[in-house]
């Protein structure tokens, strides 16, 4: 059951969130960010304690392995067209027009996030050779959320529009013959449809892309390659979980969203993209500065259980209670709401 983030949500006997704290979250983030300068992704816990994050592995600019690399960074109008194409395809699928698939009641409109685009460009600049199943980077997660990735390459001399690259992923829908309510990832030896699943997963709501042009050996000749990499958040879908809720379009919009006025079969959040991008940027800096790692919901549940067993009172009790009361992941977890680009939820990640 979905509940409001401004209402009181109970887990055990403690109340974890209240309306007044929405202000404290904002102030906490502002103070924490006053001394923050940059985000450190090296050795972060989200990459298994390794230095395999894309920002840590690869310096800015084209790889030394690139052959005849061209600066093909996306222009503003192309970014707009990418988002429009993704939302057009999502709107089409949500309406029930995608052959063999039911309509979606909870599919969310996507928005461009520049932090994801920076990551995607870094991987596109590595100029990896094209493959039937494209190579992805090892770790691209942000401190705030897990991130998926789609890669498309076109070999040839003809110019390629960004819409055509998006459609390479969309037509993978013809390869998926499993249930919408119980996702089955592509296995070894099977045809790949993972990109289709990521761009049409109902909860995908943030995207950022990068593009590169270079040359590679292809069937014995040095050929032109145009590559588009899109990082999409949150990462999904999980095995045996649904791609979307089969229902009347926009009937089961996540809390805080409503039917889009532009894409009538999608759900849309009221926050502006400027709010989302600025909040995400601040969260990344604050979380990196604080610990260089991300704490999970399971960490806080364990703390809560230890607290119940100790049965201590006084100042230590109040401090523990404050930590638990004001952690919105517990609110999110107990109410089973989806991760969404809500300004309040993103700001709360600073704590």
C-alpha cells in the first residue's frame, strides 16, 4: 500500500518520518554540502570496495585505444530528442499498442539527468569493439541509486539519428516471450533483450546518454562506428519481478505522480528537472564526503533490532531514536513505495 511521505508511517513501534522533518532534511543537506568539493567514487562500497567505478577506472576523454576518434558529444536538441523518443516508446507500450504486451498502469515519464550522461559519455569514450551483445562497464552506480545501462552501436558510413539508436533497444521486445509480471533475464545462448527491459521498466525515470564516433576493424576492414550509451536509473527490473502493472494506463501511478499532460499513458512527477539534477548532484557530494560508501536499508533495520534488545533509555536512547525516525529509506521500505525522483526523497538521502 502506498502512503504519503508527509504522513506518519510506522515500523514496529517507532514513527520514522513526519511533515516537520521535511525542512530539517533540506537544512541538513545544505550544511553538509558547504564544504563538499567533489565526489569520490574510488573504493566505494557500492562497487564492492573496489576501484571499478567508471569514473575511477577511466580518465576524462577518449581512450588511447580509440582509432580516429571524433568528438560526437550530444547537443542539447539531441538530448531532448532522446528523452522524447524514450517517452514516446514508453507511452506506446503503456497504451497497449506494443504487440503481445498488455497496457501499463504505472509507467513513469523519463527525464534527463546530466550526472548519468557524464557517466555514459565516459564509457562511450572507451571505444570498445562492437559486439552482438554489447559490452557494459563494470560499475556505474551513484551513491544515491543503482544505475542500469544500454549500449547501441551502428557500423557504417551513413549518418545515424539518435531515434534510430533508441529503436535498436525497443525492437528487442520481439525477443521477449515471457511474463510481464515475472521478468526472466536473458540467459547465456539466448537472444538479448536486456535493453528493452531497462528502457520499458515502469520505474525507470531518469536517463543520461553519451555518444562517440571512432573506427574499428569489422570483417577485415577499418569501418566507422557510431555508439550511443544511455545510463538509466533506477536499475531494473529484478528477476521474477514485474516489468509493469498490467492495467488501464496511468491508473496506478506511484504516489506523488499523476497522469502526464503530454504523454497521456504515462505518470509524471511534479518536480522540475533542475530540482532533480541539483538534488542528485548535492546528494552525491554529501554522501561521498561523509563516508565514501552507501548504507543500506538492512543496516538500519539491524540497528533498530539491536536497539529494541538493549532496552536502554536516556540520551543514548534519544540519539538512536532520532537516527531511526529520520531515515526515509525505512519509510520507503515499510510502505513499499517505489524509488521516484521526488525532491523530498532525494534530499533525504543525505542523512
